[in-house]
C-alpha cells in the first residue's frame, strides 16, 4: 500500500475524518435524517425527486467546484469534506 509515511498519513486522515463525521452527527443529527430532509427540500424546489444519496453526491461536486479556486488550508478542507461526503454517500446507499 505504499511507504510507511503514506500508510501513516492514510491512518491519520481516516481518524480525523471519523472525528469530523462524529462532530457533524452531534450538531446536525444523523446523515440519513439530514440528507433526507435536504432531499425533500430540494425536490420541492426543483420539481424533481432527489434522494439522500444524490444530496451527498451533489455536495461532493460542490466541494470539487470550490477546490478549483481554494488555497492552502481551505483547499485541504475542501478535499476532507469531499472525502466525508463520499463516505456518507456510500453509507446511505448501503454499499
């Protein structure tokens, strides 16, 4: 899987991402509840049915878009958020 340094970085990233997900769950409730609520609002607004998984996918796209002009710490945050939304999408779809 790469060098020891790469493995250590992966482990640190995984731990910090888990902490972010736990913090968000405490603040906003479960991802399922939050993303279902957002999906319902977006569905009414757009006139198209949007699922909780699609909400997570669109949030990844938002973070990718922001990363194009982001710098330094903000760029790192964009990538961390995109990883976390991808993790949530995977959990929500039951993969």
